[in-house]
């Protein structure tokens, strides 16, 4: 009985610690892989309108190292908007056919404001694939975002964008 109690105690502590530190790359900084000061990432809405986004500043949160604060500009449906928000990485997985790569999954939440006082919220999922040596300055990352944009409490539009050209966004897996 004594050993059973110790076993239960050890297992519960391990599960608690694992839940506290579920994202294994907290010591790495992905800011340079996300930021795109010079060019817009491009994508489309569910009605095939072009969506463009530029991350002008990306900062890792030192207190919550899986979180990144982002500031930038979007261009969509004739409107240019400044936005601010957060990206939170939650999970990391190996890539089956590319053992040198790792996939990161997480969430994003951006809030926009245009000159015409159009307010919007854009939230959804992020997927990033990068070499396991994430601190290598030559390592590039492929980023894909997919989520819902709601402007002025209107009907939401599903939008995706990335830093590379997708053949079929519906085949991209998000978690």
C-alpha cells in the first residue's frame, strides 16, 4: 500500500509538471522567423478576396515564453488596418518524412483598427514548420495561419495566409 501511494504521488507530480511546461521550445525565440518587415504574407478569404498581412514587430513574452506579442498592418477588402495581438505556441511534433524538421501548432488573436474606425478581431490557428535547430540563423520557417475575421460585428469570414504558396489550403493540418 505504501508503494502504491508513492507511485500515485510520483505519477501525479509528473503529469502536473508536464502540464505546466507542455511547449518544449520555451527557451527558443521565434521572433525572427515570424517577422516580415519587408514583404506581406498573402492569403485569401473564403470568398477568394486577397488578404495581406505584415508583422512589423514581434516580441517574445519573457514571463510566458510560448507567447509572442505582434504588431503590424493588414490589407483586405480595400481597407488598410493596424493590428496588435498575440501568438501562442502550444504543441510541437516531429515531421514523419522530414526527421530534421519540427511542426509547431498554436493560436493567434489579432485586433485591428482602421482610419475609418472599423474594428475587427481575427483569431485562429497557426502552424509553423522549421528545422529542429531553430536557432540556426539560416533556418527558414514556413508559417500558415487560418482563422476567422469579424469586422464591425458582421458575419465572420474565414481567412488564411502564409509566407509561401499553398497548392491546396484544405489539405493543411491545424491542431
